[in-house]
C-alpha cells in the first residue's frame, strides 16, 4: 500500500496538525523535514508553504486540504463532523485560526520572542505588548465558544480543535499568553485533554527556541 508522506518541519504548528490528523486516523506516514520555499515544498505548494503531502500520485498543499484528504481517504475516527451544522462550526474555527489567530498569535506575538528584533537582540517589548493586548478578547471568545461541549464542534475533538491546539502548545510557554491560557478554563481544559492523547505525545515538537536556528 502506498505510504502517506508529510513534508515540512516538525516545529511548524500546521505540520504538527496534519501529523496529528494522521495519528488520530491511525494512518502510517513518513515525515520528510523540509523548510518553506525549499525545492521539495515548492514543487507542490505554489506559495512555498509547509506542510505539503504526497500519497502515491496525489500531491497536496495547505493543512486543511491535507487533513480533509486524510479524513476522506482513510478509515478511522472522523476528523471533521458529519452533521452539517457542526461541520460548519468546525470550518468557521479553522478559518479563524488560520486567518486571524495565526497572524496575531504566532507571526506577531510568538515570533517576537523567538526571532527577537529589539535593541541588543532582545525581544521588542512594544511589539509583544501590543500583540498581547489584541489577543485578550480572542482568548475570551475562544473560551466562551468551548463552554457548551468543551470542543469547537460537537462532543469530540475535531481538526478544528487540533488546529488551534498546536498553537497553544507554544503560547502556553510565553508569559503573557500563558497567563491568558490559565485564565481561560475551557480552553485550558481542552489543551490539557488533547496534550494527553497519544497523537499529541507522538508529534511533540522541539522547544520554540530551536525554531530560531532551524
């Protein structure tokens, strides 16, 4: 049987999300480490972004497309809700995570810590403090969305939950975002439930500081 290949760096939240999708589905895969805009990535992704995927003659870019393919092609637990309302909720939170939370939580806030551009190579406090202030209402909104069932959609984890979890793994290690997570009981409970699953432990990334030299 043709093996699934996932191409990208293990420190990437999106690479980890699709690796978790495969693990949750019970699908064997090989991870081929490759940086964004590297030759094997550019062959598949028009934007040069990771992850990309190869499965026999099928090549895909973008984590949502890859997770959807894994869910549709392989047997195992559903990664996306089948109920149309719950499916729409999952898609809503995946879109928000990818288009709103990632640029703020990761590209602006987290990267200001792990790729410091302040004076004398220190993190730029102005960037961090401004981003942290913008993050607070989003943490409250996320926590409220999880209040009913503990998940974004339905009563079991879906790719919408995993997609955000991989970001929270890093954010819980930073002072401001760690405080926000601890003050968000529903989000913290989701994080801890998912972190205890075998798929999370099997895909544990290196510390965020190592991203700076990757």
